[in-house]
C-alpha cells in the first residue's frame, strides 16, 4: 500500500475550529480518479483537494521559462530551487498542530484597513511583490472533490490549498519575507492567478481571482419562488423582493436567494429533498440564502448560508465561490450599500455563524452596477491537523 500525506485546515478564519474545514493532499501524483473520489468520501468534508503537477500542455511556453517581478527570466527548475532556498532561510521552527505560529498574525480587514491597504488588488508596489507572470505556466494543478463529485472550481479549497503549499515552501517569498507573491494555478475552469500575502515568511492571506461574473438564470415565477421559500423553511413574504432570485456564477453556479432579515435567515429549516430538486433544476450547485443585515458593523455587507443537500452538504460554513458570485451580484444590482474606491468595491461577507463556525470572506469587486469586471475573494487559513492515508 502507498502512503499519501494530507493537511487539514480551517479556511476563512484566523482561529482553529472555525471557518470551513478542508483536506489537502499536497503530493497526489499516482492517485486515480476513482481513488480520489473514495478518499474524498472517506474525509467526509465539504471539499478535499488533490495537488498535481500541471498538465504538460500547460507547462509549455515559448522559451520554457518564467518571468519574475524583477524582469529576470528563470527556468521552472531554478525558480523552484530559489523558492525552496529562500523558504529555508526564513522558515521558523516546525509547526505543531497546537503551535501558535500556525495561526496567521492577521485579522479580517476592517473598512479602515481596507481603505489604507486598498487590499493590493487594485495595484501593488512591484518592490514588495514577487510575481510569476506567465499564465501558461501554472505552478500546480488542483483537483477539487466533494463527497459526491468533482468540481471545476471552488473558493475555500483554493484559499486553503495555497496557504498550505506556501507553508511547505512551494511559493517564492517576496523580498524580505513580507509582501505579496502572485502565482498561477490550473483548475477545472482554466488557469487563474492567485495572490498570497506573507508576513515574516508566513502566509497570512490568499486572494484568488475568480472567473467572469455571470447571471445564468432568474426565478421570477411566483409559484416557484414560493416553493423555494418553503424548501428553506420560510414563507414567500420572507424573501427580499427588492432583489431577484438568480443563478449566478464566477466559475461555479449558485442560486442566490435574498432574505429580508438576519433573524429569518438564521431560522431557516431546510427540506433537503425539495431544495436539492429545485436548485438542480435551476442549473445551480447549491442554494446561497443571504440577508443584507449582518452581525458585525463595518466592512460586512451580507450574511449568507450555503445549502447543498444534493451534494450531501447540509450546510457549508464558508463558500468562497458562492461568496464571489454574491459579491458580483451585489455590485451588479447596486446593492452593496457602499461607494467604490478607485473603481473597486471592498467588503466582507459573513457566513458560518449559525453553525458555530464563524467565517469572514474578503471581497474585492472591480466594475460598477450593471458591469462587473472582476471578482477577487480572499482570506486566511490555519492548519489544525496532519495525517496519512493508505491506498
């Protein structure tokens, strides 16, 4: 039997036993599709990620080299050697499960912090960012599985996986060990950039650029709306009629259902079979019920709950893909309740509190109402366990 190591993290939180759990297999070469599916069922988390080398066709570039932020070309091999040596030079003592150094020394951004830092997404100082610029050369390929099927894209698996891989020394550090590094990775929807913030050589936040924001479907039939409300244990009158019920996507479709109040959102009682039938008929992979009332005052602009019973997920404590879609939705409909800064809307979506796993998901949306140009989602993660699986 062959042994495969895994890391378990809590994502979109800086505290253990909050956020969304995730299992990551950093070296999954040799596992078959069937074995990955079986392992995901065994882990029984909302998602499990298997990290592979990028496909050969994606590795090929015009000159077989990568560009870093200082403009000097590097081969993939020398770049990795540099990354490993830099990581070893700055790495602290090994982390244990209970080590405080596993927890990134950062908090979720408040509105004032967002204003001060501009969340790096609009522009960064090249002196503080190391970037692998060539999108034809992804650093790794991620395959993401729920207990029921493989997904082409998902949010918290990406944020958690690159936090884990950065800790393993796979990601080149910025100059001085503090700043941002951009890498590219391959997922089911294509090759996308990922930005990783480091402080003193440790990753403190992973920000992913998601796919194009799209509205795929709208539920405007009153009878279907009533059935949908019933499926989450609410009356049709509890829906926020100032916003539409729509299937939205930045890579993975979700059914956005606006609820009038946080109290009504918190007392949803899901009819699993009915809800699963309704959202799959609409072409979505889950139901993202949300209210614009929030628990925290400040950067938060919505509180959301994700139900995906058709994928054996009764409720998900933090869903980066759905949060990205919802961020685009709020900006598209002019419902974010804020003015942009330099053409970008920066805010937080709350999730997981009604499961006792509070999560805070950072959103950075470029564009304007009716014309969303770009969606970025980010947050921290903490390692809570390591283990082995025998196949």
